[in-house]
C-alpha cells in the first residue's frame, strides 16, 4: 500500500442468504457463519451525503444529489485504495440496480468517513443487501 498522501483503503466483501443463528439437531450452536467473500466492485466516493439527498429503492440508492469525487475498482481479493484530499466523504459500491451503503451516522450521513492529511483511513465494506439477519 502507498505510504505517501492520504485517502481511503480497505476491502469489499459479499454475503447473502440466511445469517440467523441456528441450533443443530444435537442442540448445539451451529458453526460460526462466514464474514463474507472478497468481491470486485466499483467504489464511488461522494462528498459527505445525507439520506435526505438520495432516492432509495429495494435497499439500494437509485439517485444521489451531487457528483462523485472519485471512483476506484477493488481487485480480485476485494482490496481497494483511493487517494483523496483531506475531508469528509460518503462511500458507495456500484451494484447492478443502484448504489449500496449500509452505514449511517446520527446526522443521517451515509457511510461517512474522514480523511486526514497524511493518513489512510480504513473502511471495510460488507455488501449484505441480499442477506437476512
């Protein structure tokens, strides 16, 4: 990974299906579920964005006010890195039917992350809109 500059780096993983805790027929807890499989995705960085500045349909964002600041593709292992100016951003993944993000702060900001001068902020993204908990 880069040592100069600043930005966001992390990994994108995918999980789907039933993630509810289960008990085996023997009455023991079932083995732990996976935390997700690494996936390739386009990651789109917007200025810090509130839920009220978007349109949503079926757990995906279909419209976001404003223009993206940066885009980056994760590799086969889901790893990504994007250099950004210091500031606050919202991070989405590009899915077939829209944009995905599942983290929000108390002010209604979508997947907020702070980039500080000279530091790399880590963001691991679990794409889970097809999972049931």
